[in-house]
């Protein structure tokens, strides 16, 4: 079984490599994935530097009685699993408000609209309901915002070919019709293979983050990933509709 720190690194490595989040010394994340012996406490220190992810790991941890880097807690954040059913929604609302209200500024009202409903502390909630990119879509910066949202979410797909260090994966990209987010028809994209699992091949179902495959996933994991992503896209779409209605009054 993959350790919690290694599992965290699999999904955190792609954006950290690009300099989008986490510690500035990106090498240590790749080192752990490549078989390094970074200690758990050192990895905890590094994981805490991911200011988007770490508060959610702490929240899931505090409401389930597990360590923030427990493999099931880490999986719950990145992919979703049954631990999320035990999260207290009021605690989640308080945590998100405390951590992110100051950063959101005038956009906080849209985030607040998604709290206290069915939202869960997953990466897809942060991407679709906390990040400002959905708001940028509505302001007209469609091409850049849609690209970032699509790359930043955890995508799922099926490997159709392997070419040296890259994989061809059949997947669905994000779509935007001018009002609502959705998923486009199936397409094939080229992504980097994970650096810690050379065995992934044709027919495997995988999870992707930015331009990397993070890991092979089971049908249950894919179902959880799709469920929570659909949920949070729906919350973002609903908040957008309510905002538009208020502006029309």
C-alpha cells in the first residue's frame, strides 16, 4: 500500500514542479517519489507548505480521528472517499471561512453560497468553489481560465498508448457554454507517465493532474472522483446563476 506522504506527493508534484504551489524546493517532492528516504515529519513540514491542500487534510483529519497524512485522508482530499461522509459541514464552513475569506475579497459571497450545502473538503471543491478562475470565466477571460481549471482539477481517463515517457489517455476536458461548466466529448491527450510507476500501460484507468499521470485508479476511485467533481462543478454553476440573478435585479 502506498504511504500517505508518497500518495500526497504523487498529486502535489505536478503543480509544485510548475511553481504553482508548495515549497520552492521542488526537488524534494520528486526525490520522495523516486525512492528517496525523506522522513514523515520532514514530509509533513513540506506538505504544510501547500496552503491550499493542507487545511483540508487537517479538517478531514480532525473529524475522522486520523493523521493528516494517513493514506485514506490523503485519498479523500485528492480523489474523494467514504471518510468525507463523516466531515462536519459546520466545521468545514468555519475552516474555509477562517482560511480563505481574506484572500477571496469581493468574491467571498460566491464561495459562501457553496458552504453549508453538500460541499465536501476535496481538491475539486477548492478548484471550482474557492479559486477565482470560475469568476474569471464569467468575466470573459475564457481561454486562460478554462485551461487552468481543466489542468488543475484531477482528471480521469483510460490509457490508450504508451510512447517512451508519455502516455496517451482518453479523457474528457472541461467545457464552458458561456454560463455553465461541463465536460466535453471524449478526446485523447498526451501526458507524462508517473515517475514512480513505470508499469502503467494500455487499458489502465488513471488520475491526472496538470500534465502528469499521478497514479493508476480503481473503478471505485474513479467513481468517487467523478462524483465529487460533478458535485462541486454543480455548486459553482449554481452560485454563478444566483450571482447573475442578483446582478439582473
